[in-house]
């Protein structure tokens, strides 16, 4: 019996794994996606690098945007002058830690299919610039870029050197570079006016928001898209609907609107219903998911959000 339960549980997890690939194009997400793509296209057409900053706290969708852009500009091979050639229009990776000019150059070379990491920093830089041109790269996205900054004076000098190296790389190759990370990046970079000019497109991703009397929020459209996707792909429905006034408020209070936490909560709630052989996800399933000690959310109250009545929920939000 235990083995049967375990097998069913594994099957449910496997079935729901597709939900982790779901991407909701809410308004802020779509604006950032379009802006980075436009920076890439304009840099190529004008032969002038236009850099961008994609900023936000963890869990708001920055890495998702980068991965989506990369998937839209996948590497491919072609034949030129009877030789097979690798084309890498765009690439993305989290910056290596500790970050140095040499480690960054090596990581970029790997993205371009080069496994030869021998030589000095100058030799690697030369090799990198040749490959960027040969691979016709138009966009480089560097995630977790805030890691290059530190309060240590020695590391600050290293960070300055890395930032200047990136500036020079963009100037020489005319490639659009997108730096991704926490909002502190902007303060550190913009100390240098030359760097500020090269990263003039600043994009801020914020947590999803509730509807206000005079302003539409981003959480409800996000939940509507998610509900529709789940109904279509997993034959699961919600009662009450996740975008209903009451449940959407509870989801917001449990996650503070952080996209990653919202999706984690919904995923665990669906898993709870499926584990009990139900096709309707209830408020009780959200309570079960929220009570899991192994899952971290970002609640705005210590109270059990999914056991409170509607009046109590409203009082917390006021």
C-alpha cells in the first residue's frame, strides 16, 4: 500500500513538472522582454552598443526573462565557405564567483563553444573578441551581477576593473550587454558617468500587485493566465478561483506578490489535490501547501492566512 502511494505521488510530481515551465507574460514582464530585445536590435542596426540593466529582488522573474530570450535566439550551425560555423546570437549565465576578468572571459568562451582556456587574460580577451564576431553574437546577459560588489576595498577595485572591462568589451564589439541582479547594481555602476551612459535602459521588475481602487494590479491577470494554463494542461480547476477577490488576497499575503513564491504555492496546492485524487483544488489544499515547513514563502503576517475569515484578511491588508 505504501509503495502504491509513493508511486502515485511520484507520478503526480512528474505530471505537474510541466507547470514549472509555465511563463506568464504579465505587463511588467512583457515590457522588460521587449525592451531588452529592442536594445539588442538597435545595437546591431546602429553599430552602437546599447546596454540595459534588469533589476529586481529575487523571485520576481529576472532569470526567467533571460532564459526566455536565450530560448528565442538559440545557437545554430551553418555552412560558410565550405566550413561549418556555430552562430550564437545571444547567451546568458550567472557570473562566476569569485569574479575576475579572466574567469568572466573563460565563461563567455564556453558559451561560444570554446574549450581552450589556456593563456593569459590578454590572450583570452583576444580569442573572445574574435569568437564573438565569428559567432555573430548580438546580446550578452550576465545574471547575479551584484555579486561583483563588496565592501572590501580590494574587491571594490576588482569590481571596478570588471565593470570597465565590460564597458570596453561592449565598445569594441558593439554588442548589447544586459546586467541582471539586485537594484544595488545601478547605484554602484552609475558612480561612473561613462558606464551610466552605456547602460541607459534601466528596467525594474517588481512583485505582483493587487488591484487598487484607481489602479489595476498585476497579480489578477497573472492568476487568470495560470488558472487557464492549469485547466488546459492538467484538467484541474480551483474552488474558489485563484483570481477571485478573496483567494487572490490570501495568495498575495502569503507570498508578498513574488512570482516564484506564488507559483510554488499554487504548485504545492495542486499537488495536494492530486494526491487526494481530486480534480478541484480547494482552500484546504492551499492551507496544506502553506503549512509545509520545508517550503519557504514570503508572508506578510504570522497568522494562518488560509484559515482566517474574509474580514480578517481585509483588516490585515488595510
